[in-house]
């Protein structure tokens, strides 16, 4: 019998592992949270995800994070769709139409790094969370009663941690998923995405804080982030055959930016990175006492900002199931419902929507482009259609659909 029979072992202090740990701890469920990074390098991670949709803001508020994040982010009620080919704004959607649906009729632009920084502070302060930083999870075993996780701490020691369940919030390279030989079904895009960070105020050219820009030759995304210094991220597709060193050369970055917005003056480039985009969903989210959540269970393109958001939704859904088990209000079959609900959302919403988003931005056929743009325009101009559109993109529809799954 494990020494801590009812404790839940969570691997990974990313947004998913931390949200799950906080929600559990706040409901009096004990957690052991294991994270490979230590205090010395936790904040050295790249900022990554950052658009937090209204449904996610409600969840971040539930665990006490929203108030900490709002001052560190940018409230962005409006999202723009642009046609770069014709240099025109196609449609502007204002989340204000969701004012009767949510307390947060806007997205909050606030990067992953700020979320995990604030969440880690809350986790450190919570007596129900045993936080094991600088500790690498290596493998696990499960029995009818519980789980044991083998970890190695930076202090050098190997150790066995015991608990009732193990949750992989390890991200896309989840060892738990690999250990269980769960297939990660889907595909990887040939073209990688180039992300350039620029200190330049694009609003003076009519852009909103969030912009999706379609172009058959070179689609793009443009997002504003709070500094100091304030920065904008511009995403571009890249030639699959080009070398990274060629794509990220300072002259190449300037040339791309000048093609995008010819200012005639060099842009102040703060950084850049190139990343590979996968669209994959794990065949199973649960095997006995081991459960996958967030990027460990599903990955997708960032167009539409759904990866971290849907991972946080996994975390809250799963937390409620564990809380119900701990309070003896449900038996462990509710964990299968977690899988049914969240796997459905991953496939029918996150994958479908992000794949559609990329197709919309990169569409080559002029007639299809025109039809798509006309539809976007008509949708944005009609408040009821705009509300339905935003209920879908802001992830409320996925939550309602999941609720209806038995
Ligand atoms: C450039 C970019 C932009 C993005 N933009 C958005 C966006 O706007 N909106 C959005 O919703 N999503 C976005 N995403 C996706 C988003 O970053 C991820 O979906 C999200 O971070 C997943 O969270 P997670 O907690 O599941 O995993 P991660 O954030 O990957 O965290 C995993 C944690 O586990 C730890 N870990 C891993 N292995 C081990 C181990 N063996 N032992 C101990 N600890 C371990 C890691 O150190 C890390 O702290 C973006 C991604 C990229 C690359």
C-alpha cells in the first residue's frame, strides 16, 4: 500500500500541470508535483503560448490566477482577419457580443511564461502541494491500488514517489504516453513556422492586438504582447527545404518584415525561433491509473490559440473528476468520461478548427478565398452570427458539447 495513498502525482509544472495541481489542492486533494526545471532555470523558458480565451479566463479565475495575470497582459476584445494579398481588412470580431455569456468578453494576451511563473508561486504556497522542482520523472509502474513514479533529483538521488494516480502534464514528449505505447495519431506539417519578435507598434497601421492574415503566398499572424519592452510576434510559413541558419539570418528577417510592412527602416528585432507544427491526438487519454492531459494528449498548430487553452480545460475537467472521487461522489469510471469528453474536444474542436484555420489563411484558389472572405465578412457584420462564431473560437461550444457527453 502506498505511503500517500490518496495523493495524485502530477508530472510537469507547465500551465496544465500547475492548473490541475492548484484546482486539486484548493479542494483539499493532496498533490505531488514533479518538474524537471529548478528555481535557477524555470524562468529561462521561451514565452510560447499567450492568447487566453474567455472560457479559459473563467478557469484561471477559479484557481486564483486571473487577478495576477491581468496586470501582466493585454486585454484584447477585438480580433482582425486581414487579406494580405489585397491589403484589406476582411472582418473584425468584437468579443463584446459575448457580454451575456461570460464575465470575460475579451481574450487576455498573456504568455505561458507569465502564467507558469504566477502559478508556481501559488503552488509553492499551498500546503496540499508537495512541489519537487529540479526533479526529472523517469518511469512509472501501476498496480490495483496505486502508482509509483521513479524520479531523479538534481541533488543526484533516485527516488520512488507513491500515489493513487499519475497525470502526465509533461508536454508533447510525454514519457508516460511513450511508456504506455499509446499512439500519437495525426500528422506533422512539412513547413515550419517562423516566429519573429519585433518592438514596433503595428496598431498605427490599423492592426488590432490579434490579427490573422491570409495570403496564398505568405500567410501570417500578428499578436501584441505586454513588455517591457512591448513586442509583437509575427508568424510566417517557411520553405521546408531551407536551412534554419538561412531563415533566421538578421538580413533574411528584415527582408521578410519589410515585405510584410514596407517601412523603409530596419525593424527592431528582439528575437526569433523556428518551430515544427504537429496535429496529433493520443489514441487513449487514460490507461488505468495513468492519465494524459494537455500537450501530452494532443498537439496542434498555434493558429487559433487552442493548445494551451484546451490543455487548461483538460486540467479543470480532470480536477473535477478527481475531486468527485476523493469525496466519494463518484467512482473511478468518471475518469473514462474525462477521456470521452476531452478526446472528443481534441478531435472535433481543437484539431478540426486549427486545421481549418491554417487552410483559411493559406488558401490558394482565388474563388475559394473570395467565398471564405465573404463568409467571414457576413458573419462579423451580423451580431448573432458573430456571437456564434466567437462562442466556437472562444471554446465555449466545445465545453457545452463535452458537458453533454455521458
Ligand atoms: C510559439 C508557440 C505559440 C503558441 N501559442 C499558443 C497560444 O497562443 N495559445 C495556446 O493555447 N497555445 C499556444 N501554444 C501551445 C502551448 O504552448 C502548449 O499547448 C502548452 O504550453 C501546453 O502546456 P502543457 O502544460 O501541456 O505542457 P508544457 O507547457 O510543454 O509543459 C510541460 C512541463 O513539463 C516539464 N517536463 C517535461 N518532461 C518532464 C519530465 N520527464 N520530468 C519532469 N518534468 C518534465 C517541462 O519542463 C514543462 O515545464 C503555442 C506553442 C508555441 C510553440
